[in-house]
C-alpha cells in the first residue's frame, strides 16, 4: 500500500471485525485489511459497477483472498442494522459523508465504530456527529501529496466542543499537538496573511478584511497552544 492515509485508516480498524468499505473504488483498503488479517470479512461497495469490476478483477488474480464481498450500493442503502462492526467512508467530501450517514442513520448507529476521512467540510461533519450522538474516539492526520487529511474514529456517545475552531481542526489533534496539523496551520496562516495584504491593496472591502483578520487571529491562537509543548 503506497498511501499513508489509507494505511492509517486500516490501522484504526479493530481486529477480527466485519467491515464495510463505502465507495471502495479500486478496493485498496479491503485488500489491505484482508492481506494483513485485520478483518474477518470485508464488504466492499461502490455506486459504480465499473469500479467494483476493477476490484473483482484483482480478486481473480489473488485467489487466496476469500473474505472480500463486493456489492453495488448507494452509500449504506444495501445494509441492514448490525450487519457490520466497522463502517469506513473515505475519499469524499464531508457533506457527502454526512448525507450517507444521515440517510441510513440506524445502520450507522448499529456499527461499533465509524472511520471517516473526508476531503473537506470537516466542521460540517463534526457538527452532524455531535448532534446525532456520536463521539470522536480518535483523530489522526497526514500530509500526503501536498494535501492535508484528517481521519476520525467514531462511536456512539456524547461529545462536546469548547470552541468553534475545534469543529474544523479537531480538538483531539489540537490537544495532542499534532505536528501535521501545526504545519498545516502555519501554511494557512501564511495564505490568509497574503490574502489580507492583497485585499488591503486592491479594494476597500472592510468586511472581508475583518473576516480574514479574525481567521488569522484564530489560527495564531491555536498555534500558541502548540508552543506549550
């Protein structure tokens, strides 16, 4: 497996569990879970039959892999409650992940854990999880191909947030002073400072300047927490 992000996702899966990999595409995660004897069964789904056929071809040439089932499914539509222990949804936007879980919430809540890795809109996803009685048990992150990704391991339970920025950046990552998050925030700080300088020169858009200034102050405040490391 070449992707560090996908490896970190697999590392969060409980051993000997039954796993659903939603939107599996080429099936990299299911194959990794099977080859490393992490999961006793993996159901790999995708809304695209063509994508699943690519995985099925791989399984033909890896006849020793016998615990992967493929299933054409729109999100969790093809699942019933308590069918799987772990649900993985990665490689798509946070809003789409929210919609997938929301559409079949009873199925999502029947799993022991959810492992979610959105490409964006982390704040929207975290707010949804909070309001639907999920708690984020673990947070991991990775910088890969010049992009920053977060990975959430979620279970049923009550959660809380002290600050709005925790929805976007992750309170556990901030608490644990993630080095990847620190690097990401330093880049964000530079980006917003450059934007503010350009706006100040090119226009008199005071509202946008105030908005950018608030973002800069917020990021600086988070980075100050890292200095106490």
